[in-house]
C-alpha cells in the first residue's frame, strides 16, 4: 500500500514542480509583453479556428497574469461566432456554460471573483472550448490549477458529442513532458503567440 501511495504522489509532485516553473516564466513576462503576446495569440487562434460562423466557442476570463482572451473574443465576434463563458457550479462538478453577448455586464463570482455572464443568460453547449492552463507539452497534455474542472468537463462533453478542446496560453508555459494520469483530458490543439499546432494524444 505504501508503494502505491508513493507512486501516486510522484506525478502530483512533478506536476506541482512544473506548474510553479511555468507560472514563474509567465509572471516574468511583464504586462507589456503579455499584452503583445495576447494580441499575437488571438491572430493565431482565429486563423486556426477557420470558419466558425454560428458555432459556440467558450472562452475564459483571464485570472491574474493569464493570457488575455479579449483580443481573441473580438476576432471571433467579427467572424460571427457565438461566445460563451464557463460557470463554476461546485468544486467536484463539471462546468456550465452561458452565452456571452457583447452587451452583457459580466458579474464577478466565486472565491476568486472571476467574471461570469448574468444568471439569466442562455445555457449553451460549446462546440469549441478554449482551455486555460498553467503548463502544457507537445502531446497536448496540460497542467491546470488543481481543481480538475476542465478534465471533468471535457470528459463529459466528449462522451456526448464531438467537441474541440484548444489550449490557450503563452509559449513560455511549455514544458518538456507533463506526467499524464488516467483522468487527464488532453487538448486537441495548442495555441500560443508563436504558433498553433494540432496534437494526437487522445486515441
């Protein structure tokens, strides 16, 4: 039993190390570099998504020094995509998504006061999820912030219907290899300010 516990702790410890490494790099970029990189990533993201007129794309509101999704939102609205934002229902539950119209006043919610659409906004099922992350590798595996919201949500949606998960982050958050665990849901594509690339980690 002790050896099993130790084996289970190893990926968690390595993920913690890589998360701190990648987040340290991100913080070191500085606000001006993050702003310019966010604008460049938006151009890569819009090009990678192609014709998305009428499709529902879930973005995320940046937390602390995450990549800014506002430039991407502007690009996608210009291409007539329907935008949505995630809503946290509970720590061990998948995310809910509400339509995000340009005129909506977003409401800070939860312990971290992350903005969400109003409670009466239409609930939607996205065709594409832009996924936040702390670190990623070339196989499409990602390290989040420890709560598992996107792993649970992607697993549920992928059982129900085709859905694309796209990691969205700064290039400096790339690490050599994320220690993948059975519950980890890799993304289908990664988008940074330098490039976009498809991955084939999922069978």
